[in-house]
């Protein structure tokens, strides 16, 4: 998820009751809830480096015990005290766990088992940015502020915000369960059809950021891949998708796959799409593209007639 969601989740966890166990719980939870994204420093090496490193080792279960020390040390430095360090460490683990859990719920996926396995884990329930989750979490932040203004006017005791924080976190769970049911419905529609005489060998459904009923459907058969814009409020039309026919194996494809751009995107792409087209420059050459339909990431290689890569690139 995006860092606003991670930050607001950390704040909601603190206000929901975890602020009773340590002197500076909000600081620990906010830092821990965002800490795995420290891998953003890989962007200094360019977009390809960032794609290769993002949601890598800092997002793994194995790194959690070590990363959890950082927010604790920061809190102790700010408070100039080691008192309650164990409680702070547990809170830090909770904050880190919330980050990994939220990243698992969206289509970008996360490599939880590094360095032992590079498998991407994903549930495809949420978009990286989801406005409904934002709204619930922002309510938990803004609500108590408005409540304090009203309370100061009438002389009443202001609310701690615990109720709204618990509501926001509960909404998150209920919302994702509803997303799970919609995701299963989309997959069922995709899997129940025959496409050009062939059954699907793989399907996927990726959520939008606003309308929970709008999904991107993805179907692969042995010969082709099809992309659908799905509205679960209406009947699914298996003939409405955009078709991409898979290229036959070729030396040009093999040469392109050896480039760094294809290697990195190939490791990331859970739903890869390869395309080959002729090019006039160089004469008799081929343009090979690798895409992942979840995101607008593309690796491109220009291969000459001797199957040598003239140039390759990666772009969003």
C-alpha cells in the first residue's frame, strides 16, 4: 500500500489501545509502519534498480526482528530512557507486521520469504491506493480533532479517538473480506468460459482504486492472453477483451531475455506478456517487449537479424 495508508494505520493502531503499553507508542508505530519502504533508496540507481529491490529483503519476515530495533532505538533516543524497551520492541514488530500484511493484500505483491525464496505473495484484494481505506483511516484521525474543537466550546471532556480508531481498523477487515468475495466472483466468471476453443490455464483479477465493482481481468490460454475491463454489476462478456497472441519461441526472444531489463521485469512479472514485432531499424530486426498487465512497466529490446541485442530499456 501507499505510505499514507501505512502511516494512518500505525496511528490508528496506537489510538486503538496500543498507546497504553509504552511512553512513546505513536512514534514507534509510525516509524515501524513505514520502515520497510526504506528500500526506496534503491531509486538512486534508477527505475530498474528500484523495481529490482523494492519489496525485497526489507519486506521479508526474516528481516523483521532486526528492523524492529530501529524504531526502538529512535524512541529511546528521543526519550533519553531505556525504560519499557521490550514493550516498544513488541509495538515495533506490530507496526512492521501491519506493513507486510497491507502490502500482501494488494496486487503489487511482496517477497516475504527472502533471502530463502524470491516467491511473490499477493492476494490482489486492494489497489496500491484505495480511496475507501483512506476515507476510513482519515476519519479516525480527523474525527477526534473535530471532537476536541466541539468539546472545548461546550466544556466537555474530549474523546481519545479510540472508538474511531477501532472502527477504522474494523472497517479495514470487513472491507477486505468484501473485496475477497468480489475477487472470487471475478475469477469465477473468468474461469467459467472457453476462449477461442481453449480453457484458461491461468486467470487473474486486479482491483481499481475507487469502484470496488470494477476489476481488470486477465486470462491466459496456451495460445493467447486476454485483458478485460470488468464491471461485476453487469454480465461478463468473454468476447469484450483485448487479445494478445503469444509469440512462438525464437532466437530473438532468447536474446532479449538475457538483458538486464528483461531479467528484472521477468522476476517481478507475475502475469507476464511477451510481444514481438518487426522493426525497420535495424533492417530485418525485431522489437521484443515484456509487460506485466498489473502495472505499466515495460522492458524493450531491439534485436538485429543476427539475433544480437542492439539496445534495451525499461520504463514505466
